[in-house]
C-alpha cells in the first residue's frame, strides 16, 4: 500500500536515491529545475517553507548542471570560483541572515556578464528578505522567482506514507486518514509526526495503529517534538 500511494505522484530522483514528489504545490519549482539549461533568466530563486524540498531541488539541479554550491555566508568563495572558471552556482538559504550583500550583488553581476546560471534558495520571496543594499534588491527583483506552497492534500498524504516507509513502519490507510485532518499541514509537521510516532512505538513496543496514533496525538507528544524541531 505504501509504495502504491507514493508512486501515485510524479517524482524526481536526487542524490541518495531519494525522490522529490511533485504535486500542484511544488510543480512550478520542479518545472524550473527540469527546464535547465534552457533558462531565459540566468538568476533563478526558489522560495518555500522549511522542509518543502528546496534543498532537494537544488541537489537535482546540481546533478543536472554540475553546479558548485555555496552557503549565503560563503558568497565570496563563489565569486572566486566564478572568476577562475565561470560555471553554474547554487546559493542555499540566502535569507538566513548571513548574506554578504555586496558580494551577492557582485556575484549576480558576474553571472550576467560571464553568462553562467545561479540558483538561489530561501524560505521567503526576496521582497521579504532584510536587504539594505538597493542595487541588490533591484537585482533580486529582476530574477525569476518560483514559490513552493504548503503541501496540498495529495502531496502531504504521499509524504506521510513515504516517511513511514522510510522508517520501516507498516501503517494502514486508516492511520493516514486519521492523522491528516488533525495535523498542521506542512512538511516539517509531517516529519515531526512520523518521528514522534516511531519513537513512541519503539518505547512501548507497539505497532502504529489508528488508536495508537490517536493516543500519542492526544497526549501532545507530536506537538512537543514539532516545537523542538522548529
């Protein structure tokens, strides 16, 4: 049942043999990655909440493009690499507060001048980043932006089944049907829920059934773990 439910959604393989499940909530971002190298805009940004699959898509793009990846704090290293040998660059978590704005502006200018592509990820769209450099704000506004939304029902259901299967937990459809309307509709919440149920099942030596899931959720154990992971 688990494999059947997961395979109902299209998927994109990435590093480690894992799959990125595609639904209406993330299809635009998946199409952007799949369309490389035919990008019209050399600067592209993927924005989405924690656990939405941004890093997974960046890894897919890196595998396709042989791009080098840099953190927001290491933009100067990206510039050095681009000056030495221009090539695709990935910058992850650009809105984590560590971005060197002058260096980022220089990198985006280099990308246009030397004709290489840059893929940037962040939790929010650039308009919501704390950017003080006007020139950088202008460059980011001119980038191609795609946003990953919170998961729709089909994606969240498939992700739950996959997370249970990854932990070798055999759960019936009734468990998924029970937890779906009672949990926060986010990837991070799905991960926290499955981890909490797994830990509780191991501690009590029980299987994850509908009554067991109801007991653990009622006790607030999944909520506590979600707050710890946030």
